[in-house]
C-alpha cells in the first residue's frame, strides 16, 4: 500500500514537471497563431502557435500564402512541405473555409541562406471573400501576412481580377512608406536612406490555370498592371492606376509563376500520389520549390534578423497596430515603430530642459527650448521610420514637446514669482525697519533704499520680474514719501529732547556752565524763535535748518559709525565714564575743572584775611 502511494505521488510530480516545461509535445502539426474574435472583425493571438515559434533560436524566414477562399492554399502549402493532406494543413472539400485566421506549420524547414542557418516557417491564411466576414477582417489578414512574411505567395485561380490588384494597395503603401521606393533608370527598386523598419516581402504572383497556351503568366501580370483609361477623371480609377504604377515600380521585388491544375478531380487530390498527378504539375511544383528557396531571405526588422521570440514580439506589435483603427493602415504601423523613438526623443528634450536652474528669463528659457527641440527633432529625423505618415509622428512629437515646454513655463513662472515675492517681502521689511529708526537719518534711509532696490534688480529674474518691479516701485515710493514726511518732525523733536538732556547734564552731571548755557540757547531757539518767526513749512527750507540737518546726519550716520545701532552702548559707556569721573576723579584731581560758580566750601578759607 505504501509503495503504490509513493508511485502515485511521483507520477503526479512527473506530470506537473513535464506540463510546466512544454505544453506541446508534437510539433509535427499545424498550429493557429492568429485567430478571429467572435465578431470576425479583429484578430487575436493564439498562444499555442506562438509557443511553437518562440522555441526557434535561429533566424526566421516566413512564407505566407494568401488568396480567395477555396483556391487551394492549404493544399499548395502541403505540396511545398512535401506533406499529405492528412499530415499537414487541413484541407476542406466543403464550400465553407477550412482555415480560420493564420496557421503555422510547427516544424520549420532548415535552409542555409547566405551561409546562415535559417528556419523557414510556412503560413496558411484564411481565404478572402468567404461568407459571414467583413471586408475589414480580410484586410487585416492580408495586412498581417504582408508584414510578417519574407515571401508572399498570392495564389490566384485562372486569372488576375481588379479586386486582386486593389487589395495590394496596402502592400504598395508599405513599400512607399517604409522602404522609400523610387524608380531608377532601369525600372528597379531603390531603397533610400536607412529608415527601413522591416524589409519588404517578395511578392510571388502564383496563377493556377488549366490551359497554359497563349500568354505567359508574366505577360498576364504586366497586362493587368497597365493603366486603365480614365477620360472622365473618375477618382476610383485614378486610385487604381496609382496602385498599378506603384506595383510596376516594385517590379524588381515581384515574380510571376504559373502552376497547372494537378488533376481534374480536385476533391480526390488528397488521396493521390505524385504518380497519379499531372506530370507537368509535378515538374512545375518542384520548380516552384526551388524558386521560393532562391528568393527567400531571413525576416529583417530594424536591420536585425529575428529569432523565434523576437518574431513573436514583432507579431504582437503589428497586430496591436492593425487592430487599433477601424481599418488597417500604414499610419498605425508607423506609429508602432516610431513609438519608442518618440519616447526617447521626448526624454532627450526633457533631460536638457530638466538641467535648467529655474527661474530664468523668458528669453533664455525660449532659447534653450528651441535648442532642445531642434536637437530632439534632429534625433527623430535620424531614427524615424516611414516617409509620408512619419509627418504625423513629427507632429505628435512636436505637440508633446510643446506640452512639456508649457509645464516648464509654468514652473518658471512659479519659481520666479516665489523668488521675487521673497525679495519684495525682504525689502518691505527693510523699509519698515528704516521707518522706525531710533535716530532718524536720511543718509541711512537712502543707503538702505538703494541697496534694497539694487539687490531686487539683480536677483529677481524670470517672467514675474516686470510685475514685481511695478509693485516694488510703488512700495519704495510710498516708503520714501512717508519717511521724508516724518523725518523733519522727528528730527526737530530729537533736537528739543537733546537740548533738555544737555541742560540737565551740564547743570547736574558735569556742572559745566557753558554747556548748560549752550543747551538753553538751543532749546529756546527751537521752541521760541522758530515758532515765532518761522512757519512749520519755511523752517525746513531755511539754510540754518539745513546746517543743523547736515550736522545731525554727520554725527548720526557715516560709513564708519552708525550711531543708531551703537547709541545705547555709547550712552552706557559714557554714563559709566561720567560716574567714574564723578566718584574717583574728584578725589584724585580735586575740583579744579569746575567753574567758581559751583565751587562752594562750607568751612570757608583757612587763609587769613589781610587788612
């Protein structure tokens, strides 16, 4: 019992281990890689088929067969792979389409191409114009096969119809957009520049006919691509003719090949061996294999061959682009390939602008923006994909740069406003301090005024400077007017108080009679004479008053001594000196410096009076 328990545990563990390592055991079969959604309008990836591709480590080349439904695409692929209908792609004999979406044969063919081992994938696509599908769905299938493949086999029964040519318009747009095709003197295809997102697929016109007499297939293709007369100027005919001209330009990138019907009883083809098939068909089939092997090349994307994982990633990008719009367009593909380049160029612009130390002047910000934008645009021009629709990517990049620039403009305005507001507030506080000086000084106010104005002018930068300059001028003008208005009145009061203080000092402190007399004269002059003979207005314009003001300014403020700042320390030191002199100087030196008026002796003189 214990033994069987361990066997059960080990088997469960082994099952989990093997299922985790790979969900596919047999790759000798076809797998879906792209499937339709329930509405049959868009495409979605199938992980089963992608897993079969991701395991490939060598460069990949893809051969895709496209064409109308019930035209023998799956049978043709089996013939190219040398497989029977029961081994390879499913072949349907009913009127409905057998293949849904895009399928891949799980085991690629190994070929040596230009000395490099290459894995060749064969892709089967859902046929065009089947019942229950939209034209948009057919366009997406065709577009995806066109972009994925290295060789695109356009399988057509009997002849080339106008709808077959119109359907190639997407391939033409891809050629004109990504490959920069132009006509050389010999009608060959010239690839211009280095902006090749992925190399174009080789277009192989494969026409299956029952009768091979008459015109060759190449002549049929050339005749089908001739311009249609349009004497009435029909726009639809002009568009068709434009596609014809573009396909003619791509002549070096396309090949025509005919393949007869393998047998008249087509419903029994899957049960027939090569010996039962038409010998001409077997011969032409082998020639077709050789032709495909000779023209196939590894899938190159952005100058690099793709391995399995890279091919799947490329497929995911393309499918996202094709499903993005209502109809598949080269514009959406251009956006996919230019998306990363746009992000890098925008990042380059943001890094250059991010190195700025805001705020700066508007002119400097505009200049640096233009330089950064030019560098980003130059980088995009050197790397971008596409020619015509790339203009949309350029416009998108320019719009993104403009939005980023607007953010920098707003940040610069904010930083400028913040800086100028700080400087304005500092100057306003300085002006308020000068208004309440203990010892009013016009010279000190003017010095502070000029310093504040100059520092604001030098340090305030950016778009807010003009606005704050106006505010600053108003504030400084108001402070100056208020200071001048209060200055003479405060100075007059200070002089009156100073005269009274000097009277007290001369009378009671140092007892210097002349100092007391001078202080009384100044007091009487200020309080009596000026009020009797001078008006309040004329006082401030009198030369005598100007002399007093000049003397006051010289004493109160100079570059060496700011008496307003040192008034209290000076007064304290002077008071200490006077006290010292009064207490100790009198004992040591006597009263010889005092005037006789204040030299009293109670005991009288010891000297005898003479007769």
